[in-house]
């Protein structure tokens, strides 16, 4: 469950973890016991034309410290993995072992390979990191994403960000509890530096690809990235610099699903994230096929794509469907790309809307006009701005689909978005579609 301090303007953003209203539950650690005799020696990924190392843009003191970077698959260290994007398991050199699913079977035999990025420098001392991935995991396969940070002359351990599969027939996708140490912890989907820990100024990501023996099609990873950030004092409201516009995003209500599938957190206010994700996926003309919806949830449900999304975004450790990057990873099953980042302002959000990319935004706090008056974690869709710069949303916290289009005053929205989640958004867009340019003179945050 998300909680955040709230204060008068100016607002100090308080970082939040996971989304919607669902209480994280401590569960046994995810374990994988590889066969040490089969573990290959790490070897570098090679390419004839490695990409140049990007120049680090300094972080201005008067702007929110946020950075986003995709890994370069032409650089890094591989063991049992081949390719320079996407990457996949190699034919030889795989490790073998067994995986104990904390929510299912024990001793699941696997073969695996891993890829580790180079160190990614960050232009400021960061406190938080959220990883994103776009991957294909056919039946019998899954992946694990980890991060390691460094700073002040030391390196942290590798922290597990997710054990993930697009389906749920082999393993249960899950975040990993119980990782806290003197450097930090992972709360569902966000690594946070421990209070009092030395500063961090670089990180690297590792992804491990798994397949069960005899699987004919292995997993692959198209994109791996991370957003890093640090607290900032926002001045609210911001000046509206754009023009009135809105995207025609189909409206869905989370409340019409109240009580559905309690094994996936039961609909209603717990399903704000998969409902919002479903709206954006539908806007792009994508989503599960009729045959897939016939299998689950069946023909007895309105807007069945919401139920489908809730099942296939569900994080079994979190006991909810609000894991931020798991929602984006779900969307990328349908010919889309996506990632989680933080935006510095609504004017940055407008850049995406002008490119026909609606955004799923995380909010927290008191919001006049919101169905429940106040939220300790909610997701909705930013779809436009009116002539005053007020925010046009599709808010799933309504009783019917027809009520979902809601306009929130600019300052009120900024207090719960910038001041609540520090500007978290899901960016979901058609595969290969160009993104708007980053703001010049600032570290890129998409």
C-alpha cells in the first residue's frame, strides 16, 4: 500500500512503491539453485561496431534529478547468452539448476544464461531506481532482472527487481521480499538507498534467461533499462506552455469489476493499474485476442481485457496487480514497447500527448473531484489538457465507463502526481514509434 507525506506548496516529492491499494505481504525469498559444475565462465558480448559511449549531461541544481537509460546490448558480459538486441539463450554454455517457486512447485529444472550490462554512470547521487524490460517468455521460460549500484568506493550486492513471465503456467511472477541491507532495499518495484547509506552514482543491470529442459522456443529480451531519481522540491502550479488537446482514449471503470477474481485482488480500487494499462493498450489498437479472452476470463464479464490484464500483471509477492514495470511488460506482449520513468513536469507529459502517446500516471494524496477524495496510491490516464492547462484524464475510479473522463485542476493534479509519486508514468507506445525529443540541457529521462 502506498503512503506519502502531504504538505502545502511548495511540495517535496516522496517516493512511492507499487500502486493501487493492496498491501505487500512478506513471502519466502525466491531461490534458484544452479548446478555449479555447469556454470559457464562469463565472456564478453562482441560486436564489429560497438555503439559509442554517450556523453553524461550534467544535472542542473534547479531541475528535478531524474535520468533514464537503456542498456546497450552490444556491450556487457554474457554467459550462455547470444545476440546484440534482442538477446536470447545460446545453444551451448548454459547453466543448469532448479528453481523453487515460493508460490508453487519446488525443484523446477531449468537451463539458464545471463547478461550483465556495463556500469551506467548517473549525473547525480540517486536514491531510487526502477527497472523496465521488454521481453518474450514463451511457455516453459521466464527471466529474472537484477540491479547493482556503486558509489563512494563500494559496490552493493545484486538486488532482484523481478522474477517474471508473461504467463503463469510455469512460475508465478513475483517481486522479492527480504533483501534489505545497509545499502538499501527493494520495495516491490523500486530500489531505494538506505537512509544513512553512502551516495550512489552508477549502476548496472543483469538479466538471467531461463528455460525448462525440452522447451522448443526460448525467452528473449528486446529492451532493458532503468530510471534513477532523487528527491526534489517542486514549485506548484507550473506554467502551462502548450495548447488545448485531448486523445480519444477508450474509457474503462475499475469499479465495474469489483468482486471479480479475488485470487487476483478482487477488482474495484485494487485494479486501477491494470484498468489504466488496458485503456492505453486499447488506444493503440492492441490487446488480447477474442480467443484469449474466451479462455480467460470467459464471456460473462464486461470489458474482459481488464480482467485479463489483472491476471497477467499480478505480482504474487505484492498480492496485487499494481507493480509498475510488470504492467508495462504486460503491455509489450501486444506489439508495443514501453517503460517506467519519472517526468519533471506536465509540460514534459504534453510532449508525449502531442506524439499521440497517452500516459498512465501514479498519484497519491488528496485530489478534489476524485471519487474517494483521497488516495494512498492510484493510477489513471493522462489524455489531454484543456485551454486552462487543467489535466484531462481517464480516471478508472468511477462507477461507470461513461464517467471516466474527468478534468482535474492543474495545481491539484501536480500536488498528487509530482508531490505524490514524483512524476511516475508508464510510457506505452507502438513498437518502433519515435518518441518525442528529451528536454535539451537535462539528463534524458526517456
